[in-house]
C-alpha cells in the first residue's frame, strides 16, 4: 500500500508543492511548527532515511539544502533547522523548519494553522527562490 507521501507525490492527495525533481519532492507540512515548515521526501518509498544508498542520501541532502536556502530567502527566520524523526509515516522525510528560537523545532508544541490562501502564497514564495 502506498504511503500518504507517495499518494501526495502522485497527486492523489493535494499539497502545497514547493519543489520537485526526478528523485525528490518538497511540500509544506499541513501541521506546521512554524510558517514555511516544509517536508522533503524521496520519490521512492523507503521507510528509514539511513537505509537509502549513499548516492541517493547525498542527493537527498543536497536537494533539501536548496529548499532550505529558498526558505531563508522567503520566510523571516535566523536559520532553517533540520529534523529527521520518521516515526509517524513509514516514508523517509526531512523536516525543514524556519527557526528564530530553539523551541521553534519542538515537535511537542501545538501545531500552527494557516488559511489555504496563505499556504499557497508561502509555497509559491519558497518555490520562486529555489535554484534547482
């Protein structure tokens, strides 16, 4: 059975897409910790990030770096934090979270909610700043 992320990649579930290439897909988290919180996933279904082969992992991190740099150009933040937890969805994923304090990446805190129009604008702003 396809993971929710595979279904998002295939367009079966809508998302606020930020970036995509042949191997990876980035989209806004619908339950963000901060404005601009983005998920980056490989298009292949791999449960655990460290089970990816070395070349794929290297390309994955470089893709995430491009997305993170675009976030810093699009969202007011001091830097972008990276978290890999991978317990909720059995599909490797990187969280890129805009940070102004260390607490901004605390997954125990209440999630934020933004109206669809704002989510679309955030995704477009990040997308425009990506240099793939």
